[in-house]
C-alpha cells in the first residue's frame, strides 16, 4: 500500500496543530476560559462614594456596599462615575478588609459563558488551516520525471 505525500503532509499538520493547542492549553489554561481557578465572587449593588474622572484615575473610585448585613467600603477599579451613582460590583467572597478592591460586575473574568470553549475549537481549527497553508507553501514541489517513452514516437 502506497501512502501519498499529501496524506503524510496533512497528518503532520494535524498532529502539530493538536500538539501546539494542547501545549498552549497546559501552559495557559485560563486563556480559553477552561480553568476554574478564578476567585469566587458575589455580585452586589454599590453606591459610588467618591467618583473620579477617567483622566485622573490615579487613586481610583471608592464605593460602599452592603454584604452579609454589614456596610463595607472598598476601592473600585473603575472610573467616570458620579458621586451617589449606583453600580453593580463583583466582591470577592471571604474575609473583607480595608484594602479590598472590587471590580465591575460585567467585567469579571470567566463570565463569558460557552463562548470560551468555542474559541478553543476555533483556535484548533485555525492552527490546522495555518499549518496546512505553511506546509503547502514551503514544501518543495516534486515534478514528475520524464520517462524514455515520452520522448519517442
């Protein structure tokens, strides 16, 4: 049984694409949202106590919120809000302290649903396409050899 060179090339591209994608997944599992190592958070409504414009966001904003029946104050890593404005924030679960930083609820990591898994599949397919292009572009073309019967009539 003879194996065609194109089949070997395609096999090499597929194996390299799978190896590259799995290596990237093992090195940076959070890249595709497949890691559950993100800290647990709770979404609460907060009130901006000290708003800061985005041009002067050096110290950040300060918000107050109610969690577990207690009033808390935390630094908010956003900008451009007015004093007294209500914002939804993501608060880390567990002990709270004076240096706590909260994030905008819609900007928390890992809240993208199933689109991250789809991104992983698309990355795998794009690695196949890029590898196939590279192999076909840079692989030397083998020209068929002339036989003695072609030159004579």
